[in-house]
C-alpha cells in the first residue's frame, strides 16, 4: 500500500457514518495512520449537521447504507442538493451488499465499499481525491500552477509543498525588506529582491517578477519603499487567491 504524504492528507477530512464504530474501526485507523483527519458520527442526520456547520473541510463521506433515520442515499442527496456540497461519496455495505433500486441509481454515488473487503483499493481512490484537489484549474488569474505541474509531473505533494514554501519564505523575505528600509541597507534590499524573484516566477506571476527587477536594477534609493509596498500588495493578492482556491492549505 502506497504511503501518502501525511502533511497533504491531513488537509483532507473524512467523515465516516456508521452506528457501530467497531465495524469501521480498522478503516478509520488506516486513514488516521496515513495522516488523514477522520471524523465519526452515528447517523445521516449527524452527518448533515457536520456539513451544515462547516466546522471541517470534509472532502470524503463514507456512510453506512442503511443509516437511520435517513439512509445513505437520502443523506447524500440532501448534502449535494440542499447544502450544495460535493464530497466524494462512498456507501458502506455489509459483506455482499444489497441490491440498489432504480431510484437510487440516479443519486451521485462515487463508489460502494463492502465492509470486510480489502481496503487497498478504497484507500487508493481516496488518495486520488487528494491529488484532484490540485489538478483542477485555479479560478484566479494572479498565479498559475502550470510550471509546477510541468516540472513535477503534476505531483500533488510537490505542488502543495511549493505553495507552502512560497507563502512562508516570501512573507519572511518581505518582512526583511521592510527592516532593511528602516536601516537604509539599500544594497541588501536589492539582493533580497533578486533572491525572491524566482518565487514569483515559479507561480508565473509576471507583475511580481517585474517589481523584483525594478527593485534590483532600476529603482533609486528613495523609490525603494514604494516598490516594496507594491511587492507586498502583489504577494497579498496571490495569498488571497491561493487561500480562496485551496482552502485546505495552511497558508
């Protein structure tokens, strides 16, 4: 069984719905060991409350087929149609499962899993959902993941780590820029701007690259403060876009 990045998996909450925790204990343990954040409730009504509260970013729902008072199909239908949520939905069946009626087939169920089966295939499918979080095209034009996808063969782990590194390292360097402007260390400012230019290039943010070039090669000493302000504003714009597009990341 492939071991996924715990840092990445922990951003993907899994809600397991079953009246008897003992029957899904091994399943829950499997995901927890791999770093996933697992929640457990006993009924479909409790599951709906979890989604309504939005207290956790629940990306996957594993629910007992005959959950009471709402079965799995009615629960999923309510979550998707009334709450407008779109988790990856797995219906948990007892060994052998039950026959699905025609009306149930129209409900968007992603897959079924029979308790007692080998868990490797289910685990693989859930991990694919984590990858798909980063496979979708970002909705904001302040950055692009095209370069990161190209150099990493679209690796979700690599992309997540790169975005986290961008967030933490650039924030620190811009803080250093403001410290240097107070002490009049203009050459240090130009060196820092040159250093962080590739970070903006990595996300294909051309404005950030241009501002870094301006600070490094063009701006006069008296103009540096305004240029640093512009760079900080552009960094904040990217940060806001990333947090909007990927709320599961700790940015």
